[in-house]
C-alpha cells in the first residue's frame, strides 16, 4: 500500500465560495491502532458540524481533513479487530478528535462501525450514521423512550437529517407515540408525513398556538434542533415532568424556567462516546446494526436527497454551500463515481 492518499482539506476559515475554502491535497495514509479499521471511503455526507468547524475553527495553515459520515470498504484491520475483515462494506460516523472521512482512506475504531445496509448503495448508506446515532441516543438514551411509550413528541427541525431519522425511528419502534413535526413549506410537510409525522405545524407561525391546538393538554417530549429563544415556549407546551433533548449550540441558554414544572433538559452529542473512549461505545455499533436491519427490512429508508459526484474538493464545496443555506431536506451526500 502507498504511503500517501488523496484527501480534501482546509487550512484557514474562508467563505465557501472561495476556491481555497476546501482544496484537494495529498495526505499520509493513516496509521492503524490495534482496534482500527482502514476504510476505503466511497461516499460521505456533509453535516452542519462540517460547516461549523470549517467556518469557525482555524487550523493555523495546516491542512485539516473534515468529514464525519462515511460508507466504504474495509481494506485493512488492526491487530485486535474482531468484528470485521478486509472486503466488508461498512458505514459509520467517526470522531472529531481524529482526521475526517473526506479522504481516500480513513482509520476508525471498529466499535463505532457497522456493516452497511445490503439494500443501499454507498451514497444511500453515507447519509445515515451521524443522524441515526444522534436520533437514537436522543430518543432512547436521553428521553428514555421505550417501545411502550405513549404521549406526544414535538420534533422541531423535522425536515433535516436528524429530524428525518427521529420520525422514522418513532414510526418503526414506538407505535403509541404521537408525532408533531415543524416544517416551513408544503414540500416539507409532504416529506415529514412520508417519514411518520402524524401532525404538522408551520414553524414560521406561532408555535405555542399551533401545537396547543393539536395537543390542548400539553405534550411529553420535545426533540429540538433550535433551542435559542425557545425555552419559554417549550415550558408552556410541556406537561409537568416533561423532557427536552437538544442538539444545537446556542451561545447561552437560561433554563431556570424549567423548574416550575420539574422539566428535564438533555443535551445530545453523538461524538461523546468516541471522544471519551467510553467502555460502552460499542452501543454505536449495535444501534447502527439495528438501523441497517430496519433499512433492509423496509421499515426505514435512506434520507439522502442530494448526491454529488465525484468525491473531490469542488463537489464538497458545493455540498457545504447547500448545507450552509440552511434549508436542507434530508441529507447531502458526496460520492465517488459508480
């Protein structure tokens, strides 16, 4: 195997319309740790975290490789790897503490990797891992929702990648839970209803009034991608002992108002297990395996809505531009030519 590979990187924060904001580079092939897989990356998706890091983190002129979702083929394994072998087709979200997936070859801990859904191509699979993990951990680890749960969940930001996975997971696994989804247009309404939303509200209108009309007695759960300025609204909508799980990064958030109803606020950050190297990080392998099984069984589907080719700096800049626009439905994927 050669010592270098093609990759896409950035060296300083620049507007995405600047050709130097993401460039094609040559990088060293990753060195494998004992539990690592070396994956030939055939497709990635672009998430808001990619845009946030590229625009706001200065690597000081050193090439930094972004990318957190990937689907590809295992080409080599570390000495302690037990679950995978060269030739396996896999999908995963990596770690923000390691070089990203926007490269020809990528090293990743086997415990956060799963076999790719057999029914999807690499582009379809690459859309799923980060959002599936975020949705699963938010719903089942933080809100403690179970297959027997009932009540109502409000999904704020339902048309995006995470919201699209939340709706599908609830539809597939929690039949007794009613789903209210926020959208901003008619196309968004059609999208979320196709994924499992029972009711839809326009986020541009009065959210309190719209949700109260559908759930006059209040709701039990909020899953939100938009927290800033919304705490009072969520407090009013939730029943006593209700819960919120948030995945965004507001500059500041005053949650004292939650106390009057004994409400709980949770943060979900799907990189936490990989960053800390927790003993239970294999849960991400397990939940991605469960999602792959549901995809292959036809109870869930990929959320890829835009696929760009090939996997190079020009197409990744185009993908970042779409995500920066803030009106993405589902996921934007960049894949190698098939």
